[in-house]
């Protein structure tokens, strides 16, 4: 069990932590979250005495950390940071077993530890044990860093934004693995992040800090239901906003719409329509910006004696921007007789068109996984 009792810390005249009190029971996962500079890292580093409190106490299993030998203390506390710093001249297996080897654990036992841990994160021992860090991806290196922190079998593991530098997919995979390892090995984990999604996924308890104070400490569901302040709510809100991603016009369009430059001749356009089996062409100016459309109908009606298509260009089709809500295009197509809307980039160049067909195909593939091409 980790206990903070009225812990305060200042640098010069700036208070950094103000009267912090909280408890992490054994085997629980606590996530520290809050805006940058609120004191998360400082709090974490007090647990392994990389930073000492000015006043108050940090107790580990009831004993004052300040009275323990720091080296001895850190042997029982794993530590994972973003710049994981694997030893480049050691193999994966050697990296994982650094601490056990320092503690003179036998060769066979070290191999057993490395094998067991690697298998737990789906990196087969026979394939990975002898590799060097520079042969691994960033996500794999970070996995090895986590395993290294676990290899000495510490009851407590501290993690300071360990996955901050990874892409979202790898990060989620590692979050799952850490959560599984923690449950399986019954570790007490204190984990720092500024990503509420990560906090909600991992935590038994979330401790939200602002300006060196605790704003709220609660399990994820409770924080979601009763955020203690507007700042907490905004952290949670950003999270819901991320999960409820906007539906953008750009995601529903076809980009292969037929287009011509305004200096093309009428006959040439008619021939292109005939060849490609379309009744409309999108027209652009000399800067590639969208001007309007010419249709086979207007060519038939007025175009025979013209050489240039310019007099035939109309702005009839409905236009939307790539970053506009696709639901409006959907409404428009369902409620008008038009067969398509034109999608424009911010600089007025053509991004594509949305047709009833292209919309239906995207919806179908999202719902049923059909990757039908129109
Ligand atoms: N050695 C230091 N000297 C002075 N100020 C520091 C020092 N370390 C951290 N701080 C300040 O303490 C505050 C909290 O830092 P930190 O715990 O790293 O925040 P967080 O991890 O939440 O982003 C910040 O305002 C930071 O600038
Ligand atoms: Mg920090």
C-alpha cells in the first residue's frame, strides 16, 4: 500500500504540491491525470524518492519512505518512462533481466523470467530474445521497457507517460497488455498520463490534479457521472468528442469524378462524356479551382455552334466542403432530385463528388464490412 500524508513541495517560492493525501491499496491501478505542470511527475517521483517532500510523509506498506535506503527501495519499485532507454549493446533478454542479473540471479532463472515475460506480450522468446534494441520497432522497445520494469518482480510499478510517443494503435495494444499484466501479476501501478482515454481504460481509480492539488479522486465510472469541476468535465469531454468522431463529407466522396479545364472545346467534352458514360463534367479554371459543370443536355441544346464550353457552365450542383458534416449531404441527396453533390477543398479546388451510390457503399461497408466499389 502507498500512502501520501499531507505531502507538500515547493521550488523556491513556487508551491508545486499542496497538502496531498491519498492512498493506493495493493494490487490497484491508480492513474494520475491533469494539465501539464500540475505536479504528476513530481508526485510519482516521491514514491521512489527521486524527489523528497518538504513536509508530510510517503508511506510504503506503512513505513516512511524517507527512512528507507533509496537503493533498496527502488529495487522493489519498477519505473517506466517515455524515453525508455534500453541498453543498446544488450540483447532483448539481457535488457529484460538487467536487475535480476545485478542481483546475481542464476542464468537458468533469468532465461525463465525473460521467456515467461516475452510470451506474455506475444513476443516469442526464440524469435526475439537475441535481437538488439535497434532491430525493434518503437512499440516493441517500449514493451521490453515495461518487461524490464517487471522482471525484478517488484510489487509496485511507476509509469510516467510510458506510451506518449507511440502511435494510437500501438498505444492501445500496450495499454491492454499492461492492464492484463497488472491483473495477472497483482501489481500496484501508479501511472501518469494526460490522456483521459488512457486513464479511463486503465484505472481502478483516477486522481485528477490541478495546480498541485487533488481536484477529484474517483473510479472511472464515477468521474464520468459526476465530474468535480469544469476542468475535469472538459478532459472527459475531449475524450467523448474523440470517440464520437465527426462524419465528414470527405470520407464519403468518390475522387474519380470526371473533370475538364474551362479552355476545352465543346466537341472534346461531348466526346469525353460519350467515352466515359457520364452526362456531366466538372469544370475548373486555370488555377484548378471549381467553376461549375457542363451537362450533355446543355451541349445538345445550345452547344453545337460554340467552340468554348464557358457559356455552358452552370453552378447548378449543390456544393459542400470536405470538412463539412456528411449528414447534410445525405439529407440533400435524399430530399432533392440531384444525383450528386460536389465536394470542394478549402482552396476551392475539387475534392470529389458524393453520389447516392458512393454514400450507400460507404454505409454498407461500415455496417456489414462490404468493400464494394462503385
Ligand atoms: N527542478 C525543478 N525546479 C523548479 N520547478 C520545477 C522543477 N521540477 C518541476 N518543476 C515545476 O513543477 C511543476 C510540476 O512539474 P511536474 O510534476 O513535472 O508536472 P507534470 O508532470 O504534471 O507535467 C511545473 O510547474 C514545473 O515547472
Ligand atoms: Mg510529467
